[in-house]
C-alpha cells in the first residue's frame, strides 16, 4: 500500500495541550498524559486500535490515558485535526476541531442533581451537523477541558490545526487522483 503523509509543525496546538493537560487531570497519579514524541508505542497502538482506527501515529499530539492499568485503551487521543475518546461507560467518539460549534459543561448530573466536583460533570459538544457528543470521563476536570478545546477551535479557525490525520490509501484511487496528491 502507498500512504501519503502530511507533515507540518503544530507548535501552537502543542502549546495549548501542554498548558491545559495537568489542569484536566482530576486525580494526580490516576491518569497519565503524554505528548508527541513521548508516548509509549504500546499505549499509542492500543489507543489507535481501540478507539481511533486508521489514525496516522505521526499526527498524534497527545494521549490522555484514563485506564486504571494505564494501557491506553481508554482516554482521549488528541491529533492535529481532532480528538478521539473512549470511556468505560460510553461509545467511542470522534470530533474534528473544525466541526465544534458549542461546548457546554453542566453543573447537574443526568438526574438533575447539582454536582460540585468538576470531574463529576458531563461535557456536551455540539458539532456543526447537529450531532451531540458527550465526554464523561469521571477522572477529568471538564471546565479546563472546555477551555482547552475552545482555544483549539480558535486555532482551527485560524488554520493552525491539521486537515487530515488519517492515512490516505492511494491504491484505492484512480490515476488522476494519485497524480493530484503527488
């Protein structure tokens, strides 16, 4: 198979991730986060195989591992174009930064009861196609996560995030398409 890789520097995106990651972590030592170039291969492979299929590992900017065993099979994978998330109780989700139109963090749980601890709150993300995704990792502070995503959305609007974070399999395309990519 022939793959086309997109290479670009994402310094601004990396700076935002590095600024917020420790604030998102609700329990010191419970979650582990890694940045591009520091992510253990096995954890990255587990994340991609479990909830971020076909993501090009070269486009991964950070991994927030929320598993108890720290194996990378649950958490949030941040790429140059979006995030991929998997939590124990929820389906895996994929959100492109450019598609986010609203982020809401409620102060009540699903039963309508007020929750004072940020990590007990649920984050609701509305995409431009009307789809709604929830991030409910119980070990993550949602308000700093919301702030971080809002900053990343602004980077995306200014062209400072990526367009593609997956492999483009060229053999599946006709010769004109292949030529246009080269």
